[in-house]
C-alpha cells in the first residue's frame, strides 16, 4: 500500500508526464524530434506501468524490482536515442562534423559496455553493479555531450532553436542527478549485503528524483508553451573552389602540428 506522501509524489509526477506528452504532440514536436517524442511517451507509459505493478504486487517484491529495472532500461535507451537525435538536429547541416560525432557516440557506447563489465566483475551483486555502472557512465557522458554540443553551437554560432536549448538544459540537469543517484546506489550495491539498506537509500532518493524530474519536465513544458518556430534554413555554403584552395593549407598546418607532437613524444 502507498503512503499518503508516496501517493502525492506519484500523482504529482504523473501530472507532469501527461502534460508533457500533450504538449509534445499538440506542438507537433514529434515531426521534428520523433525520438524525443518517443522518450516522452516512454516516460509516461513506464510511469503508469510501474504504478500498476506497485498497486498489485507492492513496493518490496521481486516483480516490482524487475518492473523498475525494465522501466529504467527503457527510458535510458530512448533518452540515449533522443540525445543522439538532438546532436543530429543541431549538426546535420554540417555533414563532416556529424559524421565524426555519430562515430564517436558509437565508440563511446561500446566503451561503456566493456567498462561496466570490467568494473562489475567480481562484485557480490554483479548484475546490479553492471546495470548501475552502465547507467552512471551513460548519464555523465550524456550531460558532457549535450554541454559540448551547446558550446560548439555557441562558439560557431550555429542556429540552435530555443526549444532545443530548453530540452538540452533539462536533460543535462536530469543526467547529473541520475549520475549521482547511480553512483550512490552502485556503492551501496557493492558494499552492503542487505536489501533493507538498499531500500532505505531508495526511499531517500525518491524525493530527489521526483524534484529533479519535475524541474526537467517543467523546463520542457515551458519550452513548448507556444507553437514552435519554423526550422532554420540550412546555411549558405561557400563555393567548392574555395574549400579546394583552403584544404591544402589546413592539411599543411595539421601535418606541422603532428610533427611537433611526434618530436615531443620522442624527447
């Protein structure tokens, strides 16, 4: 059975989830950012699904734990696709930069899986530690990627829509909070042997999670309070002859920089 406080928090966050989904589809954001729309829908569906499981099986059951794990994996996966989509939406006009970016994202994903397996090896709760390590790595790297994207856009004056900035800001805040959450829980899963202590820490973090989620979803709802502006037109590029003339000069500078690095490494 839910306490009055838990029932209040559950109703409060679901109200935000419903409002976000309504605004996403009412403002036709699903046409511009379909993966973010899927992410917003996943938040609502998993929230309703876990509430159903809690109501019938209780909070402290194996089924409830599995349901929360599945919901966390689903939201983490869809959010990762939404982040990649935000990067693509911002950088797609610059094909070279985007081609490098998506390759780096792919390498980072493989690196996270390998690092989590190595880090969780030999731990008493291997599967729990593995999941929490992946969540921790993805959360902090997602925040770093989003911040880097905004900095690159600001430095090179890329046309980043206002709604994208609000979405990125909300995701950064959420990822940082979840990174702290995953780090704390991982330490508990590794160091303690009783589930009661893990449950206690989970209860303490519920309030923090609800507060962070409310702020993030509130930022997204604020960004969608008005109809979306038309997407920015693709930038006018210089003639190909200009790039052909400039490319050898850039290559020469890069080769000179590479030679200096080699000299430093040999010394």
